[in-house]
C-alpha cells in the first residue's frame, strides 16, 4: 500500500536494503531519485556520513572504502 503526503503523489514508506560486504565491492543499488540526504546508511550498526563515507549517483551508492567481508550493510531509503 502506498500512502501519500498532503495529497501529493509521494510515497511515505521506508525501504531498507540489506547487504553483506565482501571486502571489494564499493557500489550498492538504491532507488532512482535517492540522494545522500534521503538515506541512512549503516555498516555493522554504525551510521555512515555521506560527506566522508559514501556518495550517490543515479541508482548507485558508492563507498569510499569497500565494507569488509561479512559486514552488515544497511541502506534505509526515506520517502522522497
């Protein structure tokens, strides 16, 4: 179900993408339209800073350094 804010065509649901680091992958998929200020990114529960730890271009979130093998990588996409 999609809910709308102020009658506008904007979903209010939060999407969580759960990934596991492999020590070499730096790019992870996000929904088109996501920006650094519309996501919360954690690695092993620690919140990452967009200015230092990752950036987003198109549908790819890119870490400056690949998460270690076995690291829990969560990308929480906030409503746009």
